[in-house]
C-alpha cells in the first residue's frame, strides 16, 4: 500500500517547484466561499515567485470563473493563468480541428443551466429545444443543485434514442458545494455511456487541458511543477498522466471516505486504501490548501 507523505502546509516542499496548477472547487473554495487560509497561501506563493495556474473542470469559460473568484475576495492579481474545461470545450467546438468534433452537425441541444452557455455562445451553431431536432448534445451539468440523476433520465434517454454524440464540458462526477455534494456533468455523461451514447470529455484528467496549462506557464522542466487537487480520479490521475507531481487535498470530495474533520490529517491506512483502490498515486497529501 502507498503511504503518501502528509504535509501540514505547502511551505515545506514549495522550494522544489517553480509553478503550481491549482484546482478550484474543494481546494480554493467550496462553491460559495474561499476556504480559510487560501488567500494567505496564494499571497505567500506569489511572494515566493511561483507561477500559479488555476485549472478547473468548471463548464464555463475563464471570465466567469474569474468573476466568481472576485466575488469571494480572490482578485485577478492572485494568479497568473486560468484554464477551464469549459474553455477547452469552447475551443474544440470553435475549431473543429479533430475528426470527432469535425463530424458534429450544427444543431445543438444543451443539457445544463443558462449560466454555462458561454461554452458555445457566439459560435456557428443553432441551439434547438429538443433532442429530436438536434445533431449532438452539449452537457454542462445539472440546472439546480438539488437535482438528482433521476431528473435527467428522460433527457438522456431521448438523446440516446437519437444516438446523439455528447460533448461533456465537465468530467467531474461530484463537487463540494458548502458542506454537501452535488452531481456534475460527468455523472450524466457516465449514465449516457451506459445507455450506449458516445461521449467526448473536455477537462481533467484528459491530457489536452494539462498541455494547455503547461504552455501557459512556460516552465520547461515539468519536474518543477506541482498540481494541487482534491480528486484522485481527475486531479491525481491527470497529474500522473502529465508526469507532474501532485498534492492531494484530503479535505475535499474524499473527506467522508477518508474520515476526520475538515483541515485534519486523515487516517494513513484509510488514505492508502483509497489510493490503492483508485490506482492514482499522489506525491503528497495535505488536509487543505495552506502555506
């Protein structure tokens, strides 16, 4: 079993790195407010000259993420770059420069809230109101945080009946909102695959979004980059595949599974078991993002 070194704060290892790729939900904030200690940690990282790139599986373009962070008191001066799964989706739908996206038609059915339409807004597509009129579907997740998988079964079944290809703008299965968990677009996409649908995922853990971050950061030695995230399935898996170190924040979506109160170290055996089960191995574990 993998006994991962558990850190109290980033300060003990940060000299090993020139830049950090930071997850948002579950690391920087809980969907409603910044976690305690995060603004100070960002200040210290900036003061130490580290290049900070925020990487989120948010199904919207960076401007919306930047505004949300500003509303939490985290200004644009706290980080150098921001990349989202929504931006990756937008670029793919705009450029259509790979066979999968090039084969899509122009009539788009959207599963998700209006706040996420910037992933296709302004592009050469016609948004249609029903799956029966569509060539493909863009999935950005649930409309209301109280909704469950059952609320989306009829839409998914209708899309599957038409064999519509699905573009998933957020591979996350669940996300922290306050003290609770809500399902994400990835859960809808996984169910769609069970129904026989074809899905193309944008965002973590898939390689293209990491390649984009690495280009933005301009750090040639990837051994000098640390990713920080709270999901073994996306953050740790993606960093492992990209060949960069990663610190798992144990107080995020795995908190209940690992046990212990928020901000405290989990039981080492529970952590090792979760890592073993996932097959994705973090370099470090840290209870929360703190200096």
